[in-house]
């Protein structure tokens, strides 16, 4: 991986690499962790009569392809909200996902269902994605869509779509997508391009890594 654009994080005895594609790479398991893709959200808006631009699925998949190639991952674990809504299961969206899957048949894909997945339904079987309910215990981690921790496991989740507000020396303000890690659990950024975000309030000692300028940079420690 290009070390000047990623961040290395030791967590619960494991190594995670945080990529500006808004995914985390679990080194030992050769696994990309990805939360809140919300594929089909733009299509769902258009189905509701709201004119929003298309192309977000293709752009997201290009980022995902780049992350797979750079990391050498053999597995992708989606931490919930793979599809946004049942109305977003547009033929064009599903066809784009199917074409991407056909180009990457060797990847193991697992979806830990989130709240949007319950409404949207599981991905089509042609995508070859194993779908399971949260939480999932794997190694030192408790993997879920909704933030959770317990029994000495470190929680990794999505759902929050974390962003942090930064104030510069000249009082300029920026609101940036981020990874957020506390003492018992971490939250991954939303992978989707059309998802919005929720402001976080890190506690003292939390570690926050922002995605900016094609890099992941730690802003607290």
C-alpha cells in the first residue's frame, strides 16, 4: 500500500490499515471492512420524484476496486446497509453491481445486515453475498452495523456516518468524513457517496482519522 496515503492502526492486537477509499483493511484476515454503502440511494430518490444525479454506484465500485487492488484483500465484510431501500433496487443499479461481481468472482463477500437491509431486502443471490445477522464475533472484534461491544471484544460498526468539524488557526471550518475509535469500539465512515453524515463528539483519548486530500490523517491522539 502507498504508505503516505493510508494510516496504520494497532487495535486489540490486530493491525488495521485505514484507506482514503473510506474502508479499513484487516491485515491478518486479508479483509476489507466497509460500512454503509447504501447502493441505490440515488435511484430511490429519483423513484420518489427527486432529481438527483446518477453514477454514484459506478463511482463507489471504482473506489472499491482500487481498495481491493491496493490492499490485496481476498474478502470484503460489509457492516450493514448494503442497499438503501427497496425502491432503490433499480435494474441499472443491480446490473452495475452484477458486472462488478463478475469481474471479481474470487472475492468472498459477507453482509452483516443493518437497518436498511431489513427494509431493502438481501442483495440478489447472483451477487454471491453471504448475509448474516449482527453481531458477529471474529477474533478480538465484535462486528456489527449498530455500535456494540461486550465480553472483552472490541466493537467495529457503521451506522453513524461519522464526520468531525475542524477549526483552523484563522477560524476556518471544515466538516470531514472520519474514522472514530474509542476505548471499546470504533466507527467506520459511510462508504457511500450520497449518504450524509452525523457530527461526532470525541471523548478525550479517542482517536479520529479524517479523509482529506486523498489521504487519511489522524487529527487527535
